[in-house]
């Protein structure tokens, strides 16, 4: 009974943090749903829209490490509340903007505040729950987040259609503020902080940032995120509309299958990696299969809705290779440095979201013939989309080759008898 009572507040905190993790997925994906509306309202081209989409990832990546440190050193509830407040204020700025620069600021704020999402869940889980429940709690939180991603596409499109752009975003901002306020008001001393190791943390960050293996893993992993952060998050919906001639509903539904696949992909890939005793091999295989899926999607435009949705579902499973990358990173460093090392790699990965949006928007616009719809939105050809989205499998292949080279280097070191020491921070 005492154990149940002692876990009541931590479980409530975990539930609220998981809700925000799902909530930030909704805000992250909303830009892709509203692509045409945003372009019309601000009279911008696709390159400028790519900048808007990418600013979320700049904010998210930039705040990963600072928020991780603040959660360890200051009051957990205050740091989380302020981050969620920034997200809600960013949402209000985004929806109220009449100026393009304010739109970018709002999008950046949403990304910066959202960085607390999974970090807060991980902090609560490590601090408040027995170690035997950690993997289950984190897995459930990740699933909640992806449910938010699924909700962010078709259901949110319906809400935008029926209630309008302003009302929906203002409501989302209010929901975020309520979640943050509830977290602030729940006092729980189990979520500890440590304010005495600032210098140690700075040295740890510097040490890990200068470690070439950690950096290369982040870069190669980042080159492979285009399928999710570049294609699925923003460009899949217009791709299906243009190439497959799908209507709004079908293009949204087909895209949402990526996130449904991701709900299952993490546990499946982790299980397979444990069976074959090689995370490197599974990363390589999933990367190659991702390339195959893109080749089919790009060059077989006669696929029906069921087949294209099935391919998106499989793509979602393969996108969960990131779980294995974090496993590799965890095995490279000492136990006390795992959280920081993962945050650095995730920071690099998320920054590639901005890269993919910028380069894809530029490539789509590069060969545009100037054709406009009646509403003034640019109309792009099949060729424009195929050229732009081809950057995803090309970068994925470069990332795979990089991982293979890194893996061979590690094997050579082991064969020579020089086992690399864990990267201590």
C-alpha cells in the first residue's frame, strides 16, 4: 500500500510529461498539414516554407543539451513548466503572426520548448521508478508520443477544417499551458537535482563533443533521418497528392502509417538486434530497405492506396533504427555519461531535420516552371518532387556506408587487441 501511495505522484508526473511528449508531436507535424495555407497567407515560396518547417528542428536540437543539464541541476518542475510555457507562447506567436519573421520565431520557440518532452519523461522515470520498470515506462512514453503523431495528421486536419486555423492553435496553446501548470503544482521530492557539478558537466560536454566516434555516429545517423524528419514530417502529404493524385484525406492517412509503424518498430528492431547480436547489421539492413521503399514510391506512382500505405507502415518500422543508434552510443561511454552522449547524438540528428527541409524545398523549387494554382500556390511537377525527395535515399546510403566503415574500424581495433576504453566524461 505504501509503495502504491509513494508512486502516485510520480506516476501522475510521468503521465503529464508523456502527454506533453505526444502534444509536441502534434505541433511538430502541424506545419506539414498547413503547407498550402501558410504559403498563401504569407505569400512565400517553397524555399521559404522549408525554412519555416526546419526552424522547429533548429530550436529542438539547440536546446537538447541545455535543457538536459537544467533538468539535472535545477528544480525539475520549474524547468519543465518554463519549457512548456515557451512551447505554448511559441504556438500563439506562430498563429498570430502577420509577419514572416515572427512566424519563424514562433516555430523556433515551439521546437526549443519541445526539447523537454522526452527528456522530462526520462528524468522522471530514472528518479522515481524502480530500475526494472525503466524500459517499460520509456517504451510506453514513446508509444504515447507516436499516438500524438498519428493524431496530428488526419484528426488535426479535420479540426483545422471545421474550427479553423486560429481557434485550433489557440486551443492547443491552452492545452500546453494547462499541462505545464499541472506539472508545476505537483510537488514531488523524488525528482532530484544536483547543482554542484556545473564544471564537471561542462568538461563532460566538451569531452564528448570532441570525441570523433560520437560525432561520426551523430552525423551518419543524421544522414539517415530524412525519411522521417524530412519526408514524413512535412513533404509526404504533398508528395502523395501530386504523384499519386490522392485527395486530402487519403494523403493524410497514408502518411500517418509511418507513425503507426514506428509504434511497433522500436521493440521489433531491438528484439532482432538482440537475436543476431549486432545493432550495426540491423541499422545497415533497415537503411537499405528504406532506400528500396523510396525507389518504389518514387518510380512506381501507379501504386494503390493500400500498397502505398503498407510501404509507409514498413518505412515507420525501419525508421526506428534510431533506437539502435542510441544503444550503440550507450555502449561506447561510461554509465554516468550515457544521458549526455545520447543527448549530443540526438542533437546532431535533429539538426539534420533543418538540413533536409532546406535542401528539399530548394530542389523542389529549382526546376519550377512558374505555374500557379487559382489560389496562387505554386504547382510543381512530378519531376520536381522526385528530384527533391531523391535526396533522402542518397543521404541514407551515405549514412549506411559511414556506419559500415565505422563498424569495420571498430572490428580492426578489437582484432589487433586494442580494445577502446569507454569514453568517460
